[in-house]
C-alpha cells in the first residue's frame, strides 16, 4: 500500500490486526487493484463481474487497513489455509445475495466524489468504536458547547417550551414572523437601517442547511466560488455538491490569519460567482478589521460578486474586541449574512439559524426566486427552534460572561494557547473569536506526510481526538484544529497528553 501511494499508519495497522476497523473508502481502489479484486469483494464478498477474483485474491491482507470507515470491518486473522485462497464460504450461504444471481453494486453518486467532511469522518468513527470498548476519549474535535457543560439560557428553554403548542404544524417556508423580525432588528441595532422587510430573512435548520441551499440556488456546473483556506469544510463540500468548484484563497498565518487580498484577486475568473468570508473565522479564531472587510467589498464590487458572510461567531469575542457585520458596510454589493444561536446561546441541537439578504438586490431577483423555491421545497425549518430566536436576540447576552477575563472560555483559551506554544515545534496565534485555535507543527521538527494518520496515532496512543488541518482544506499537513471548550481540568489533561505524544514523535523523528 505504501509503494502504491496509499500509506497506512502504525495505529491503523494495530486496529486492523484487532479487527476493529474497516477500510477507508478513498483507499479501497488501491487495495483492490493490488489484490486483483473489486471494491465490492473487499466490503461484502461481492464477486459480480469478477471471474478471476478467486484466482487473484488472497485472504492475507498484508497492506493493512487505514482509518475507519462506515463499512463493515474486514478481519485479518487468517489461518494457514486461508493464506493461500480466499474465504468464500459466506458467498455460498443461502442468505447471501450472491448465492443466486449476481447483483449490481449500488454506489454513491459521482457528485460526492469531491465532498469531504472530516470533522465527523474516520477519526470520529474510530473514537466512537474506542468508546464502545470502554475507553474515555477527550474530544477536542467539534464545536458543540452542550457536552462540555455550557448550558443554554433557561429563559430560552422556558419560552420555547411555552410555545410548543403553537409549534406542531408547518410555519411559513421562510419562518415565523416574530423570529424574522427579531433578526432584522438585530441588524438594525448594528447600523443596517435598511433591514426592514421580513421577506429578506430565511430561517433554516442551522446555518448548515442555508449554506447548502444557497449553493444549490447559485451554482451551475463549472461555476466557481472563492472560499478561505483554511475553511469551515461545509462551504467547500456544498459548492462541490452543487456542481460548482471551490477555489480557495489563502489566509496568512503571519498576518494573524487575515485573508490575502492579492491572492483573492488572482483567483477571480469569468466563472467566479461569489466570495465566502468567515468572520470570526473557523478554524483559526481570527477577527477581521473593518479596513480588511472594506477591501474585500471593493473586490466584490469590481467583479460583481456575491458576498456570503458567515458570522455565526460574531457574539463570541475576546479582549474587548468588536465585530462588524459586512452587511452594514455596503449597499453596492449583494450580501448574504449567515448567523444563528448554536454557538452563542449553546443550543446547537435546536438548529436555529438564519440568512439575511441585503445590499444590491435589484439584479438578483431570479436568484432570490430560487432561494424562495428551495425554502418552500423543504417546507420550513424546525418550528420549535424558531421560537428561540426572538428571546435570544434581546436581553442579557450571557456569552459575554463566558468570554470576559473572568469567564470560563477566556481562561480556557489562555491556557490552551500557552500550553501549545510551550511544546517544541508548535506555534499558535491567539484567537480573538470563536473557541478554536489552529496550531502549526514545524515541518523541520515533525516531518509528517499524512496529517490524518498523525491525528489517528494521537487518538490511538493518547485517546485525544482532534481534526487535522487538511480536513479544513489547508494545503499542507502541518496544522490541526483544537477546540478549547472542555473545562480547565479536562483541557489540562488533554495538554499533558499532547506534550507526551509530541515528545514521543520527536524521538521517533530524531528531532528532539
């Protein structure tokens, strides 16, 4: 497998030998080619259209499986007899679909070939299996506040409960009036005085649904959209799934992860439809200045691009910083603003998100009609969650207590970044928003080629789960994202494990 360009890690081999993992789908074609069999045979013993499989395939799978997949595990505990010929007993079973006539393998759509979402991918699946075996995994992979004891405001829970009798039927396809009006008033309070028409607001099952809906309404096959690198990978996945192409512009780590304006300009073509701006940024935690946002707006204005402003972390800020919504900075560009309550109000499970259309709308009536159509096709978003929005947008914002200097999130951020920078060969900028940081591993100290395998080794060796940098469409295997939501005690434990793991890796690489 290594010689064929599909290297597998030591941790993956260990799991494979214990029969706990399946084959990751991206490496199935390579393994099948080496063994002279089909992918279906490796997964299910499927011999359709394969007259030579029993001649060419052996049950000795010396190229061990890589990380987990959702397929059934292929066990590698062969006896001597099975070393010389394949185990086909299950194929002759009367319960086997292959015992009668051959069946065509049902494969996923070709549209999914370039779609990836590693945040909930093979690493998480392996961690779940390890938990099923009784191991305690420290999960620093997902920005889901609830499991870490960050409770939702009781006022929201109470108001949602009180409105449950009115939330049993469908709502308007764009959402209930009171929630949409509250969204408009939020942007009015930020300075967008033109935010007066509830028809400009679409409520969704979280921002995720609205991102996918936008790309479906906007992209034709071959169209391009500019997306930051690193990014929140759903943006890239949604663009590719819609038949378009995600073109990544670089954010500069040396400039506190700010977008490179010249790089943005260099990647605009006649096929470019829009530009995505994630501010505050996931995964880097960077917060952008008004000056930078205005530069992006000028580029969008010059090339007639839509701005898609993902601002879900706009209320999770540190060090007395302030966030400026892009919609408040221009009337000359069509701006789609995305936000919600999952992070700021710790109710990710309610799926209460919204998108607001503002700016230059006159030339976009056909596109907006497409948004209306897609909103109607899904009938409406979760109505119970919609009733959380009006309450959440007004009154005391409890997130400020958590991000102040005496707050839990502030202390966890300080500790995580300090401990990371104390590890030899690790450097990390200080995030000003959200609850992520994106540390760099010096390639001279950690000369790794496959960062997902590296994170898999960390999971296997230390029971710590994080996502590799390439999972956020970063172009080098030298970063990872750390979520600092766990309490200080658990976070300290995780950092101790990272210290131990990186020290061991330096010894292996001879760079200590």
